[in-house]
């Protein structure tokens, strides 16, 4: 799932879809569970490779998906051919007020420069009584975060300057923080934790890093050749020690917030 203002590697839609995009798949069904019963029009904001629209269509939704990246929309159109795919991004959605019975956004709100404006825009296109469901990564490090932190430390490299949401516009990446963000947009809101195990071939995941995807990919691209080699070596040492020849298996968790428009 994508949005604007991300590192250049996120524009490598094919690699994202095969690597880090698979991490996001762990919350597709929980997101859709929050907007049941299905039926009517559903908007997927920041659709990425389109796997959520495919699942939503299978539940009976008439799905529209938006994403700011044309390459990502091309993949989404192939993945979910019944979906209407439109190039657009928060906080400016090209839809009338109250156009959708449900709106979902997987891992979009946590990337927005102005989260409140983004949520307000999703609420605008949601009909009264309709449901909004979003996922974000929590502030507490996950197992994958911890692995990347160990790679950076072992390789002796520095992370580039953060391009995170300005503090004045940010919100607490906690259950209460996400609930308050949604409630501030006029929703009857609640948030809970979703947990799952993420599995992937270690070499395949590393191709996402080399493409510059996610914060670790941005860190990798910011290094010279010697330091990139040190990061690759550190990653391989960590993976070999923990998983041997087996695929990576990392405990993952996210915050899932839902709200009903009053």
C-alpha cells in the first residue's frame, strides 16, 4: 500500500509487490472484517499491488482503488481486474461527498505529511453510517524493525535524515493515538492490535532493500559501495544464524483502527 512522499525505491512497483508488499498482506482480511457486512461501493486508498481489492471483490464489494503511482496501478489492474483503478492520493480524492459505503487504507496514514487532513478526506467521501478502517505500524519496534536495526549497527552505518511526519502534524502511533486521530475526524472509533507471522525467502526480501524500499532501503541507498557491502554481509550473518536455510519467519503486528461516520 502506497502514498505520496516516499523514498524513491517505492516507485519500483514490481519489487515492492514481491517483497515488502507481502508484509502488508497480513492485515487484508482483518481490514475487510471491520467493514462487514459487505455490499455497495468500497474505496481502497493507497492500494499498492491490488491484493486488497481482489479480496474485497471476492466478498461482494464494488471496489474502487486509488494510488499515486501509475506503475503500482498497472499491477493492481492486473491483480484485480474487476476494480476501478484511479491515479489519486490523499488529501485530494476525486470523489463526491458520501460516495462510498466503506473506505479502507492499509499503511497509508502513517506516511502522510498531514494525517489529520488525510483522514478527514477519507471521511468526506464516506457516507453517513459507513465504516472507515485503517492500519498503521506501531511505535514499538517489530521483529523486522529489530532485525534491520541490528543490520545497521553491525555494519556500522548511519541512517539518513528522517523524512517522517513533522512533529506538529503527527499523532501517537499507539492504540489511543490512532483512536483519537479517527475520532477527531468525526468517527465513532476504536483500535486494536493485529498480529501475524510474516514468511519470506531471505534473498528475495533483500532485493527489496537493494531497490530502496522502506526505511532500511533508504539507508542502504544512502551508503557508498563499501558500506552497502557491509550491510549485505551483516544481513546474511544474522539470517544464517537465526534461520539457516529456512525462510525468514518474523512475528509481525500492526494497529487497526476503525470508525463509523456519524
